[in-house]
RNA sequence: GGCGCCGUGGCCAAGUGGUAAGGCAGAGGACUGCAAAUCCUCUAUCCCCGGUUCGAAUCCGGGCGGCGCCUCCA
C-alpha cells in the first residue's frame, strides 16, 4: 500500500506521493529563537524527527529543511530587553535548542536556514509580488499582501476569504492597510530596530521581513519549486501557512506544497500550556532535574501526532518504565547464549512479523501508538521464547537483534536510552570487580556479604540481574 | 458566531461494521538464597438516548461533557 499521510489541505489521509521519490523535499517550521524551547515545541520536533526517520527507513531520499526564525517581533523585543543584538540573542537559543534536540535523539536535519541569511530572496519575492499587483506599499515603508487579489486564500484552513474580519480594527503598526485581512510582507523600520541589528534595506525602504515571508523564501530557496511535505504545529495552519501559500504561489505561479502535516498541541497536567498559567515546561529544565531523555522522548512520541497529548508526571513515570523494559530486553537479547545450529525457537518468525506489522502501522499515517504496541508485542513474545529456550540459534538471535535495531532506527528509544545507561571505563571496571566479589560470596553462600555488595552498587545507581548465564548489570536512568 | 477535534479499563492509548492492541499501575502464581529481570493468569462491552444493520466502540440523528483554531504561539 505504501505510506499514507493525512493532508491538512484535503482533510483526509492520502497516499504520500513526492514529485520525485528519489529526493523528497521537506520543509518544517522551526523554532523562533526568542527564548528556550519548551516540551510543546519538542513534541513537534519529535514529530518532525519521526517523519524524517520513517521516510528514510522506507527508503526515500529525504532532503529535510528546518528553519530558525531569528528575526521577528518577539526576537527583537527579547534582544532589546536584554540589550543584546538580535544576532547574539538568537544564537544563544539556537545553540540551546540544537543541544536539547541532540539529547532527545532528534536526528540532524540536512539544512537549518536562518531567516536573516535570506533577506535577498525575501526582497526578490516581494518585488515579484509588487510587480504582479499582489502587494502594495504603505507610507511607513511597509509592504502588505493584497488578499483580495488572491482568490484561493483560505483554502488550506477552510476559511471563506470573503467573510468576516474585513472591517476589523487594525493594530497600531498596520496603518495604511487596504483590507483588515492583508498581512505584512515587510515591516517599515521602527525605533530601535537599527540598534538591535534588525534592519535591512530594500527598494521600498529600510525595515525587516514579515514572519510569513521568511518561511516562503527559505522553503523556496532550500527545498525548491514545490515542497513535497510541509510540517508545522497546528497553530500555524492559519494564518502562517495560509500566508506562505499566498506569497509563494502568488510570486511563482506554481503550487507551493503537495502535502501539509500539522502536529496537535500538547497539554500539561490537563491544562493548556501558557504563560498566564505559568505551566510552561522547558526541556532543559526537565533534563536538569534528572528526567530521563529517553523517557521524555517516549512520552512525547507515544501518542499519534494528530491527537492531543497530555504531559503528566505520571505519564513520564510510565514512559520511563516502558523504556526500561525495552532496554532490559535489548541487553537480555545481546547476552543470551547462542549456538551455531539447531532447531528454531520461533524467535526468527516473531522478528519477521514484527517488522512487517511495524511497517504496516507506520505506513498508516505514522500510527506510532500501534507501532509501539507491535514492538512491545515482539518483546513479549521473544522474552517468552528466551525463558523456555536457554540457548537459541545465533541466526535467530541476530534476526531479533536486527529487527529491534531496525525498529529503533525509527523510534530512537533504545538509541537514547543506551546513552543514558552508558558508564565510563573506570566505573565499569569497578562494577565488574564488585560483581565478581559478589559471585564469590554467593558461591560460598555468604548471602549477607553478597547483599551488601549489591547494596553498595545500588547506591551508585547500578541494578543487578542474576540469570542462568551470569549476572547482568544496568545503570538506572534518570530519576524519572 | 465561524471552522474543526475528542469522550475506550485506575492512568495513558490503539482499534472506525463482525463481538475490545500495547504501556503504566493493581491482584495471584512461576522462577530466585533474597532481589532484579522475565513468563503465566486475572481486571473494560467502549459518555448517554434513539436509529440503520443479521451484527456497531466503529455508520446516522439528538443530547451531555472536554478541547483547539479564528490574535503572537510548536
């Protein structure tokens, strides 16, 4: 059947059909660098990561572009409040978000354009729109898009362009608009912009680009004529993406995007995350508190991207346990005794069917909840086999390892979890030494001494698992 | 007011016409020196009412409840 994805534009799930399967061009709206990213941002970024990883897993050649918005009202305001230049201010948060994304296992995308590096293309875009009569300048040096001249406006979000809002009161900086719905392509220079390094010259006057324009310019420059997949948070459908379509198609005359995907927002303890509620949760804060990155990844990834996800303390705990189960299985599989030949235990069959079911689940509009269920079903089945078969064939074991690794190429849970369990060589050697001492104590049936050693290790976060093939140990992950 | 989404066991969450995946939590059992890990068993008729159908959580109608966007917002 192939990959099927929901398309916001058609409001239905449809086959994913890139123009050129060999090079799928994807543009994702990235963070605005005014402050630290929060878990809501990261739910969206992890959704991007899923799209990225899954399409590559399915064999597509993916060219994935995620921008950084480093100039807009908020970044300028934040930079000015700190007395920093725009460039200095945004660099701080760019570094931070990249670092956090790495910690959560978000694979690096191909290109990260920063808006301020695309002023040229933006100016060119506006010039074309002016030529075509789709834009007009105002006395303060701003340029607005003329929505009345673009009949398709509203198609993505399902709005009637003619209705409502026309006669609305205009905001303070929007003097001169012909129509209340018209949006700014370029904002004429204002007090303080130049000092903050937020002013560029253009044929119609000095100023800075409008937010919507930035994404159009970067998408057209970095992805090309038509974007196969354009991703974003659900809040961007209107007006941001509607405006991107209007500008891009108005200027080029070509379809801008084939397929739109939007991730739903998350809630925190049942409530909307907002400044006024004071419940904005930063990823950096959580990680600093000792929350496991793998657990956080699991939680943010575990619900389908088009359903509301409720971020709770309890959910985080459940996710942590779930990831532990995966990691325990991973290490059990790797250390399970094998022989070169002999009767099959059923592990190979379980591996093959897990891979097929996983693909089926993810092909269906990235149904990750079902995909994760398939994974746990696999873990369960194989654990059962390992219980009843003290030794399995090497080829079977390898097949199971390969299946697990393959699925984790998409989920990245074991990938991130393993990192957190890793210990340095010195600690590792000490652990091995202690385990050997405990082994001797146990052999001598000196339980008190053996348990004292186990407690000693537990105090360092090391958990032991005795099995027929010896004792395995693991580093307990973060507090949550 | 306009557009849209959702309501499944204690919590989270799949399933969208054939009699309920998975994770967490809970109970009992097996294994273990004790643990840990693991396995087995048990725990829901799907917000309510009506309709369509041989058959509905799944379709239709009506309620009730929760939520999103419409303004900066992932």
